């Protein structure tokens, strides 16, 4: 009986560590993919003289984040792209847009988002801000 209790405790601890490792890996993948998308968008802009209308224009199909949601993109000039916020620019706590040309972000593990980073549904988003100078959690920005 004691052995079973010890094994149950150890497996419970192992499961918690496993889930934590998975969450860290998903975050790392999403951050790297956002960095790659920023670089690809910049290359597209240099070659074509304009931003893409959607992420599909980059020739990669629809990119999905590690949580199974499509990355969100909004071209400010044309108002096109894909986004949970229906054409609304992402804004920080001072209601200032995060970027000058486009928004790019993941809706995070919960798959929900609104334009304001201070909203509860946006706190777990991974965002690109300051025109690519910041890539990280919305709650850290």
C-alpha cells in the first residue's frame, strides 16, 4: 500500500512537470514562429514594395500557432488580413496602437482575444509590438 502511494505521488509530480514542460515548449515555438513571420513579412515588403494582404500571401498557407489557432494579421494600410478583432488595431494600456504598419499575434492558449491588451481575453496573447522590437506575452508589454 505504501509503495502504491509513493508511486502515485511520484507520477503526480511527474505529470505536473510534464505539463509545465509542454507549456514552455509551446511558448518557445510560438515566439520563434512570430519572429520568423516578422522576418518573412519584412522580406515580402522589400521584394513587393508593399505589405501582404494576408499571411497566405507569404506562400506558406495559413500558419497556425501551437494551440491550433491561426496567427492573426492586420495590414493597417489596406485593412485586410485575418484577425479576431475584425480590423481593429491592437492597443496597449494607454490606448496607443502597438505597431505602425501591421498587427501580428497569436491568441494564445485560450484562443480568445480582443483589441485591448489589458482585457482578460488578451492577457495570454503572444504579440508583436513596437514594429517587431518586442515579441512576447501581452501581459509583459
